[in-house]
């Protein structure tokens, strides 16, 4: 079986930097999926992405292919890039989403000396059920890729993402509509047969498995299986992310790739502050933050910057806990410290972050045992007033 012709696109960085190879999800183009993330990595990597057969810049396949021949085609293209860089046969860092992650696993298993480290996003050692892939392949062969746009829009993006970032979502869905039917169906056939679960212990390179908390296609337990199955694996779950993490959360994904590869550079205070302000607004709401900013004086300015930079920019932005968990911890700490002035604000924030009324009640009950009944009594009163606001 011959290898399909795979096209590559350079997304950022200069050829004198270490090579980062990025792989796409089924139905996407490398440019639509990885461009935002690549912009954030261009100072540390020469970022080159590849397109699946019949997707993006890759031509439609002329014959059938399997995971082995697809991976061989990808490696052939990477080797041409390395030759052009004057670095033939060199190892590289790899990052792949969904089908791109499956190809990453195949590279790790079949070409272990070529991959220094791999970030595998929104993927699995086995993806879905074979019959489901065969049915989707038949649908697309009959009706074309527009037939799966609605399904993909529901599965690719976390709730509210298309409303917040319509240009990003629109570019990905346009790439899907433009995908060749034979190429899409051919990849479905590949995924129907893909299963490397029993081979995970043979992976020798460091692997970072990145899951989206809202991903229904490849939920976090599938990424946990990879992280636990390889000798050197770690799992990170990204809050408010579904199946196309590089496009949904480019800042977080870029930072995780830096850390994995050893290219982490501490961000500037300006970037930390900007990231903190973004999270602060997302959690507390624009109206609250606008009031706080408007009320800032020369006397309080440094304190406001301290909060934004260190509390929101350095802690709330970390990937290790989702925002629901951080809200639960924050409520407990505020009860323990008797910080009632802050409690109402963070009850509202907890609701924004997805904690239900019953969950907030359980947090306060737990706090009553370990922080004291009088403190929890005051907390229940404050929380009840906030929750009554609707």
C-alpha cells in the first residue's frame, strides 16, 4: 500500500529553531486548527503542520490507505522539511489533535527515535466504534462533507465558543465543507481499524495527553488511558474546551507544549497581567471588573495590578485544576478566613464557573465541619442572598 501525498504548511518561526510538527483533526485544515497556537510558539519553534489526504492543501487520495501508510506519508513530508532545513533525519517535537494524535501515537511506536516528545490532544489509543466510522464514511461518500457539518459543530466546540469566537469556528467549519469526500471517508476507514491500546507500554518518549473537559468525542478518560498507559505520560484537562483544543485554547496549549519540550520561557509581566484580566473577567463578569477598574486610585492601583497579575494571571490560569474546582476551594478558604466581603462575589463566580446550587450548599456544609459552624452560618446567609438574585 503506497503512502498518500501529504502537504505541509509552515505556520511560524524560522528554520533555525527546533522543529515542531502539528497534526490535524479529521475534517479540519492545519491552518484553521493550529495557526493561533503557532503564533504563540513562533519565538521558540519552527512550526510546520500537515494536512490529511483531501484536506487543506493535501490532494485527494488516489487509492486507499491505512494508519501505517498515512504515518509513512507524514514522515516522508517531515523528512523533506528537515532536508530543506539542512537537518536530515533529526528528531522533532510533535503535537497532534484527534486523528493527528493517532498519527502521533503511530510515529511514537514505529519511529521511536524520531519524536523527542509528543503532545496528544483530544485523541485516543482507540477512537470510537468501527461501525460508526464506516457509517460516517458511507454518508460522506454519498452526500459529501456538508452532511456532517452540523454534527461536527456540536462535537468540536465547547458550549458558547461559536458565539464568542465565530471567526475561528467559522474557519474550521468552512475547512470541513471544503474537504474532499474521498479523503474524509478514507480517514474514517483508517480510524475504524485504529487500536494501539495494547502497545502503549512500548512508547519511549515523554507524552503529554491534553483533554478537553467538554469533549464528547474523546472525553478525558480516553486521554487518561494514554497518560497511564505509556511509561512517561501526564494528563492535563482543559476547562471549557471540547475537541479542537489548539483553536479553542491556543494560549494554554502553546504553554503546555513549551513546558513539555523544555522551551518554556517565563512570560512577561504584561502577558501574565493580560491573561489574568481575561480570566478575571470570565469568572467575575465584565460589570464587576469594570467597576473595580473604574474605582482604582493612585493609592490602590498597585494592589489591583497585584490581584490581576498574581491571583488571576498566575494561579487561576494554571491548567492543573478546572475553574469549578478552583471556585469550590475559594469558597472554602473564604469561609475559613471569615472574608465575608469577598464571599458574595465568589458565590456568583462559582455559579458562572458551573457549580450548581446543591454543590455550593455541599461546599458550605463541608466547611461547617472543618471551619466552624458560626462561619458557615454567616456564609449560608450570604450565599442565600446571592442565589436569590437568580
